[in-house]
C-alpha cells in the first residue's frame, strides 16, 4: 500500500511539473538557435470577444510576456512590422477557484478552467492560439503569460 501511495504521489508531481513547464519554452527556443539576427513584429493585443469582460492587466500581461520572450531569445522587435493577437474568448475562474476545487475535486479541473482563446494574425496568415489552466493554483495570469510566449514561438516559426 505504501508503494502504491508513493507511486501515485510521484505520478501527480510529474504531471503537475509537465503542465507548469511547457516543452516549447522560450529558454529552449533560445538555446536551440541564435536569434540575435531575427527580427519579429511588435505585438498588438486586441479584445474581440463581444461583451466579455477582460481586465486590462490580462492584455498587458500578454504583451509583457511576448516582449520578455523576445528579450530572452535575443531577438529584436521590428519598428515597422506588426502582428495582432485577437482575444476571441476568455474564461477567468477568479479567486473562487480554490473553493470550487476543494468542493468539486477533480471535476473542477474539467469544467472550471481559466482559458484564453484567440487568433494571431501576422503577414496575412492566421494562427489559432488557445491556452487553458485547469489546476487551482494556476491563474489566468499564467495563461496570459503562456499566450504571449506561444505568440512569440509562432512568429519565429517554432
């Protein structure tokens, strides 16, 4: 019984580690190739989801994360070229996520999520971007950070 419990705990820890550390991280991209000569477009974040309520902090966080990814990879931002990320839907669990997770347990990770879904438009091409946080300790701020990093990865062709 003790071995089964230990194996379950180890499995959960590995699963959580994988979810909080995406394999296509900015650090991995920077190590893979030198991006010092690569120029990427500046990113404009646009809210295009009708009457959804989005905190200005979320829009700001996506832009900051994109710029941090550019800096971490050693790339440069173009002064003339612009890419647009359109936020088409958002789901923010808010502070109640911990209470819901405690009451609903694993079911909360299926139905009660933080999510940002949108489209990245650059050079006439569109690319869907969708990131979700299911675990109660991961917030919409983390999702916004991931979206900025995903946008950078897509714009450099990764």
